[in-house]
C-alpha cells in the first residue's frame, strides 16, 4: 500500500513538473508570473518631461504597472479603459495611496505620443490626481526587453503591430511583484485588496499557471480560449493514474496457509 501511494505521488509530481515546464516553455504570448521577484534596479525609461529616469526609483508606493503600445488597435485601449474605470470607482486616493505606471513596449514610439494617450484617459477620470498618480513612460529596445522579461510579459511582433495579452502587474513599494490581475475589467474590491496586500509586501494567491495550461491565447480573437487537446490529454492521463492506483489497492493479497 505504501509503495503504491509512493508511486502515485511520484507520477503526480512528475506530471506537475512536466506541465509547469511545458507551460512556461510554450508561452509566446501571455504572462509568466514572477511573484515575489523584484523590478530590476537598472531599467532606464523616459518620463513625461523627456528625462531619462530609473524605473525602480519611480516605485515608492503600491503600484499598478501595465505594458501597452500607444498605437495598439486592439486590447490596449480596453485595458486602459478598465484601469481608468477602476481608478474612478476606487475610494483610494490616486498618487497618495497608490499609483499607476504605463510603460510603452514599442521602442519606435515617442514620449509625445504617450502624453497624448495620457490626456485621453485623463478626460475619463474626475477628482483624481492623474497628473502625478498615473504616469506614462517610453524606453529603448534593450531596456524594454529586460523589463518585460523580468516581469513575465510575453509578446511577439506581428507586422507593424504586436500580439500580446492584457494584465495589470501589482508591485509593492519596494518593487516586489505581488499579484497579476489579468483581463481588461477589474472589480474595485479586488483592485483595492491587491493594493493593500502590496502595501504590506504580501503576494496574492493566483491560479494563473493552471489557466495558462488550460487556455491558449488567440491572437485573432484577442483573448484566451480553452485548449481542448491539452485539457483532454491531461484528464485521460489523470484517469489512467487513478485506475492504476485502484487496481493496485484492490489487488487481492495471497493467502499464506500454515504448513502441516
């Protein structure tokens, strides 16, 4: 019985290792979570004044960071719309209790374009300090590559555009990654909880790796779709292991009769 249980656990752990490796290996577009890791201290970005600054030095309070490119015809606008909406609905004070940083990941785009985009979203928010609380940055290709890799933001170039996912990366005042909020719509309570946890340096629970395994990013529909082949294969393998375990457990023991 002990040997059977050991074999089952060994098989299960092996599955977990393989699945985890496959998920991270296969991700070309999406998010690979780097919870409890820190924003690198050597990332240089350009701020709205046209000055090159250190990105980590800009993080001194709970921070929501997003990656976009400002000419994006797809998911970037819904992402920033969703962020503007939750900023407006939140009872926290923007720029005091928390801040938002938008980093453009297309090195061809200028800070002037970023500023124009910021003004569009400032018009959607009232009675909030968006000037200081929601800041926009651009950077060069080398710095962009380092920061997107460090934060697990995976994207690919598609012609003149990019294929990428939508996520808000929550950072502690020390620059530690504490949570990923995926999608384009955010509940005020969820957003506030993420910020409160970040203020204490606490990492929030996540099922993102499971979702990455079960779902694949669809560039055409610009969303996640169920990967039927992968999920069904996993279920078949899992059921096989369960049947194997049951057969071993239920296998009748040989009776030993005393010798005359």
